[in-house]
């Protein structure tokens, strides 16, 4: 291109990184002809700048987050056969030079219609006819036919509107051939650059932006950021957006509380006076304009910024009064006695608004506390410890209120944050109380009834009221040993006190009494009396165990019974114990001996070379305790003497013998068992025999005279010839059953008899028992119900085959007539079976 460079043409790109995003980085070139934009692109500052020779200059990069950095940039021209055309929409001016020839500078419109760009020509077009063509994206490649060329004249046209935001450059190749298609010139490259026009407005990402700033913020406090995007070239004024604030609502305290950085879009405060309690929210209209903010030529757009003023604790809580008062009944707790009201201008239900109350004086014993109502923020003075009218008739409290959050810097507490609270105590009728509760006394057990133990009296705390009368009642006395004087509270026994009673726990008996005054209303108090009972020796010891066993012959190792005693009393009225054998009967000392093992244990054994028959022996033993005076008890231990094995254990037979049964008794028991078994066996045999006789016993009457009907099974012949209207040959017994047997399983006529064994019906005994009739009927009925060969076979009435012939003659000629006299005398000769019929119909001479 002979070194020609267009104005603002991007020649190269310098890359620089300050590690924080290159914000506000500025490049300065030492060459007056070539400069560097903020994005690092190197461009020509003047029209007609040339690079016939390499150019060197120094480049300095500086910014708020980096030091000045320097570098040397060298530009040199690389020559290639190409066009470089810059087009703008809608108007462009270009000068085109080619190796083939030179065309004049042209001015043209580029719009929706076909517009001429330039003309190319070959130096050989004077001698031969040349045909021109172009190829590449925008010609014969998508998007097709954006550019076209006159094949004869070489004029190049734009046929479609150009949009830099869609495609900013095109690379085409121009060809020149003769009429035969032979290449005349080498193809040349055409670089077409679409020059940006300001055809896009800045666009905000959101129409509404939300930000916040604390009230009381100083001027210059960052609030929020807005940004708009312009689709035009941001290296030109077309895409350089500038911001400004159009309006602020409301105008309090001044119309211009905020400003915006025209280049970055950051909104900051410019004046003091932000107060959430006066203005809690601002609405700002921000305008973004390209062409570096030129309102005459630039395109604009607007967005809304909503700035919320956030609360800080700049308003201390203030009590609505300097004094508050309340009343409290004595001896009451968890009762609200006064209500402290407070006002706070900060945001409700926030830490800057929530009140915290403290009592700083007037309540050294901690009777009261102040709780915060979460809804109203009021302070509720609450009794947490009972107060006594007789001790304090009134309390003068000092309360202070503050917030959960600390006050903002520079804010002082208000004088109204402290108030006095007067609490008056109301006198009520308090119940009597026992000064010593529970009251402990000590007495020996066994004191007789009517003994005065103590006086358990109560006091009335209402000293400032009229003197009240106290009466006493017994509330709890488990053993019913005590009574109380209703006037003075004297405790008197009504029964003997027994330390060993089940109502005494750990040697202490406990009773509860009630003291009631005569106030209005009556009040009562309870008191507990605990009596520690001192043990006396009033329970003799008892021998333990009461039963044992011992070998009939003395064994040096294991022969003997260890015995001890149990005493309900305690030391020193219990052990050690003394065990003795009584003098009477004399056989006791002659056969038995007692040896001491320890203070509480002794051993009972047979004397040496003494042999006792196996059996149960009762050995009396006298046991004495260590009381003063001691108590004795004659107890009897049952000792079972039995034969033992080598280990000293009673054998099984020996245990039986020792139980008191001799050999004769054992034999008698065995004989009784055998006799009982024989009786059971005889009874079973008798039952079987009786059953057999019952089955074989004859009828009470002669079998020939037995006219009772019996159920017999007969085959059914059918309804007779006159009742049938079908071929009787079907009823004949077939000579062969092959046609039935050969049928497939499950397929047969429903009126055929199943070919399976017939069921066995019960046979009537020759000499039936009178009681067997019912059994016989039921067995026959059950057999008939379970007989699959009995009709009906399939719910159809089927008749058995009567055969091919009959030995009896035809009975169809028989007839009967009801007319005339009938002689029934012949029935008398037929035996007892028809005797009843003869009696019914014969009549004899009487008829």
C-alpha cells in the first residue's frame, strides 16, 4: 500500500496488566503521530501517516493502582497485495490504490439499495478484454451477495445494508481473467472495514437499581454502581458512555444529595444530612449518553436508582415519664406491678430500637426485674422474689433504659433514659409459720399413751394487724400415735411408740400439723415434727433357721447345723446371742450339743457316738440377746435326720425315710397304687364288654314281629312306558363298555353312569339292636350322599338299565277298582307283619 495509513486505523495492540483489572490505566506515547488507546490499540493520530521506515517510540502506562511503566514500541509496514477499504454507513469516502491501476477518490451512499464503492482495473485491459470477479465471505460465501462487481468495468458495489455490530470487516479476493478464463493478474486481497456509526443507544442491564447508605454518612461515601452498555465501537465516541443524574426525589434536605461519576457510574454522597427518620428512601433518575455525553449528537437512555437510607442507632430511647409507680401484694411472685413506656425514633423491632431495662438502685435484695415487651417495647416491672409488708412497705427503684445496639459514634444518652419507680407493698393476711420446721425431738420407744412430747407452736407474721388467734390441727399421723392441743400446740401420745413399726423410717417417725389463723380470709401453715426413737430391748431374738437336716451318724467334716438369731432391736440390744439347750426334756442334752462359732452364730450337732433313727426331730433352743436386762426366747428347730453319702448329703431314700415314713408305710403306699391301677383296668374292660353286649343284644320282640321300616337301597326303573316319549332302546344295558372306556378323560354323556367302583352301603344286621336304627339310617344317608355312581349324575334324572328281559310277567293288565266289597280276611293268614292292616281294614263281624 506504499505505506499509506488511514486516520484512526488500528495498527497493533499493546497488552498491559496491572493485576487489578486495568481500571483507569492511561497510555502516553512519545510520538506525536502514533498514539495508544485505553484498550492498548495503537492508532494513527493524523491523516496520511506513513510507515515507509520503521517507527520507534516510548510508551508509558500509569494508573491509580500501579506505578509508571515504560516500554519501546516499534512499528514497521508489511507489504501485501491487497486493498484496504473503510466503509461507513450511510456515507463513506475512500481512496483505492491497486497494483493493477489507480482510481479516483469517490464519495458514495451505502444504504439498502445498490451502492458503488470503487473500481478496480488491470493494466492489461487496453490490450485484451478482462473479466473481473470477487470471492470470499460476503460475495460467494454466506452472507452471500453483500458485495458484487461489474465483470466488465470492475466496478464494485454494496448490495445490502452493512451493520458493524453484526460484522465489522470483510476479506475478499479479486480476480482478473481473459475471455477464455485464463488468469491475467494474480488475485489480490480486498480488506473492507465497516466504519462505526452511532446507531445504538446505551442500554442499562436493569431498569431499576437498588442501593443503600447509612444515615449520617459523610460526603463522598460510596452508595451504588450503575452501568450501561453501548453496542457501538467503544474505541470511538460512538460507544463512549457518560452518566449524569437527572433528578432526585425528594429534595430533602437539598436537591443534590448524590452525584455520579460520569465515566464509571458510581453514585456517592456529596452532602451531609442523611436522616432515616426524616427521609428513608430516595429515587434518582440516571441518564446514560454516548458520544462522550454530548447531548446534541449522542443517544441517551435512563434508569432508576432507589437508594434506601439504612438505620443507625442515632436516637437513644427516652422514657415517657421521669417517675412511675405500682403496687404489689406481699408474698406474690411473677406479677407485673408497673409498666415503663419508652419512645425510640429508630427503626422498630431492630437492635437499634429494642429496649433493655436495668434497675441500678433501690433493690439490693433483687426482688424485682424489668422485662421488655417484644411488641410494645415497654418495660414490665416484675416481682421475682416475695416481698414482706412487715419488712418493707415501699421500694424506691431507679431504672435506666438502653438499646441492644450501642449508640452511634458521637451520640450521647438522653437524660430521659433514667426514671424513678415507686412500688408500694400491700399488706395481706399471711399464714402462720412454725419457727422451727421441721422440728426434731428424741424419745425412747415404748413411752406410754398420754405422754407429753413437746409443744409445736406457730407464729403469726402479721405483727401490724390485730392480734390473731391460731388453732392447730393434725394433718398427717400415719400410725395414729399423736394428738395436738388445738390451742397451744402441745403434742401428746395416744399410743405406745414403737421403733420397730413399719411407719418408722431410719428410726424417725414423722407427723405433719396445721396452724390456722382467724384472719380474713383464713390462712394456714404446715409444720413437720420428726421424732427420733431411741431403741429399748423390747424384742426377744428369734432362732434362724427353723428347719434343717443332719446325717444320722456324726461326720467330722460336715455333721452339724449352723444357727443364728434375728432381733428387731438394734445394738446393744441385739447380738451377740447366747444359744443354750434346755434341761428338760433330758433327751435333748443327751443327744444334742451346741458349740459357739462367733458372737451371732453357733452350731447344733449330734453328740459323738449318738445314733438316731432317720426321721424328723424337734430340738428346743433357748436364745438370749445382749440387752440390759437380756431377753430370751425358747425356739424350736425341726431337724431331719437322714442317711448320708460320703459327701454328707442325704440320699433320696434316706430323705423319704427321714420325712417320717417307715418301710411298712412305703409298702402300703405301693400296694394302694397297684390296686388303683387294677380298678381302672377293670372298669375299662367292663365298659368294652357292655358296649359289645349292647351291639349283640336281641330285640325285645321276635324278629318276625318286628314291623319297623328299614331303609333299603333299590335301583330305580323309571317312569314307565307311558311317561316316556323317546327311544327305549337307549335304556338297554349295552353288551360292551368299550365305547365308554375308550372315550377321552373328562368327556362322557351326562346320563351315563360313571365307571368307578360303587360305594359300600352299610349292611343291616340279622338281629338288629333297637338303638341301632338311627345309626343305620345316618350311615346309609351319608354313604348315598358320597356315592358318585348314584343318580343324578349331572343334575339330570337318569334311570338304571333294567336289562334285556324280565323273569316276571307283564303287570300292565292289572287293574284295581274301588267299587264293590273287598274281603280283607285273607290278611289274617299272612302272619304278624300284616296283622295291623287286617285290624284296620278287616273289621270282622263288627263291620
